[in-house]
């Protein structure tokens, strides 16, 4: 993962007005300004005032941009963690260059599945697009939950199972497993997807989608049940509908937000984990057993066609790459559709059109 993030991918730029700035230095003013605006919105959703933030110990995970934004918003202390050596080093350079002597901003290189955070340390834990990339979502999230103070808030943004975008993501990752060479894909993307052959937002997202080692998907209910089992209450949420349906490739948003607050400290006897987020319960989006509803017929058709196409192109690396790039374009289109609060009703129709082109050419 550390070779993907910080080297081939610089983190999500979806919230940026100019998305290509995602490749700029982490303290670029326009970038931090956009992050500050986003965090202010999210603090409001979490019922946290900027005045309260001034007394808060905040834990952030990611590129370091959010940590800088929290620091500039006046948080009492911001502790940043990330698995990427490059991301941590960049934030260290920022801290050193800004002569931060009051320990209000720090950064640590850590795998949060293995690194012990300790208990009752943070008033706010900000996990924005992070947990699905843990090698073990349950262990990593529990480590973070333990680090929240009683009364503290955890912001949890995650990719969700059962959506068209995540179905496409699994297709792509399964396809490129035939010949998985990061350097080759990165060079090809720069040649094909950038006018100047330098990194841009599209390439950044492609490398993230293709090569981050873990993309574990669970239902919103799985996260909610896990959180509640460790003494938290849900105080807010966004885009978790339809809560009663596990699969919805037309209307369900590809990511969800759950905001929770720690009511009480619950000791985990013998380290036993609540099983809803265990590695063996992650949902494989290509598993036929998931699709028994009559409404899932087009999904089953797409899976069948995909396996036919995969078998046809598997011995031609150039075709595998070309198909993966085309599917990633469809993935970007579907994400953009949902970000504009529109459904993506013809997703499988477009996907099967691509497959038919491959099979009839």
C-alpha cells in the first residue's frame, strides 16, 4: 500500500474545485482551502462547533491535507497517521518548515491494524475513505474506536457493498490480476490520459482503484452493528439508503457516512472481535450467490459476459490494459453521476455494450 499511496496516488481530489491540484504539494493554499470548507461542512453534520474544535484532540488518517486543515481551523492537537512513508515524510517537511513547536500537529508512520493507539485519547477521529483499505477492517476500526474518548466522535466514510460503482471496481481489480504491473500501467496512463504525460486527477484515481492492496466491502448495517457493539451510538448518517436492500446498482450511492459517539467504554474480553467486519465476511461483488433477487438478473448477465471476455483477452496484456482503462472510464462516469445526486440507471447496459464489442471484434 505504501508504494501506491504517496508514489502512484496522492489521495482523493474529488472535493477540489480544481481536481488536478491533487498532485501538488500537500499545503497548496487552494487545496487546503477546499479541505477546510469540506471539514467545516462535516463538523456541522457531526454537531461539532469550530469553537469546540479548539479544545479537541483530533486523529486524522490519510495524505496529511486534512490534518493541515484541522490544524489551521484551530484544533488543540492533531495527530496524523498513515501507512505511506511518502505521505508522512511530506507532512513532516510541512511541520518542520512551519516551525510547529507547540506539538499541535504531529505525524506517525503506522499500519493501524497492527499499531496500538491506546485508549481514550481523541475527541474526534476522522476516518474519511480509509477503513475499506485496512488489511483487516474489524481490527483496524476497533483500534480506532478504542482510541476515542467517552463522549468523543468518530467520523466514518466508507465504500459500501452492493453498488454499481463497487461492482465495477471488483471487475477491474479481478481483470488486472492477470498481469498486475504498476509501473507499466502508470506509464501507459500518463501517455494516454495526460496531455503533458504528467500525473493528473484521472491517473491518480486509476492507480488507486487498480492497485491499492485492499478494498474490502461491507454493508452499512455491518458497520452500524459493529459500532454499536463497542459502546457507540449513531448520531448521524448520510447516503446509507436503501438500508433494507443489500444490492442496488441503480440508486444506491457508492459510499456512505456514519457519525457515531462513544457512550461507554466496553472492554473486549480476550481480544474477541464482533464478527460483522471480519475479513472472511467481506462481500465479493462478483460472487453469484449474492444475486438471487429477480431484480438482479442484469447483474448476473454482466458477470457471465465478463468471464467470457476475460477468457478471451487474458493472453493479450495490451487488451487487458485497454479494457481495464475503458472500464475505469465507466467507473468515473458512474461516480460523477452519483456525486451530482443522479442515479446511473443504464450502467449495466453500457457495461454489456463494452463486453459485446470485445466479443464481436
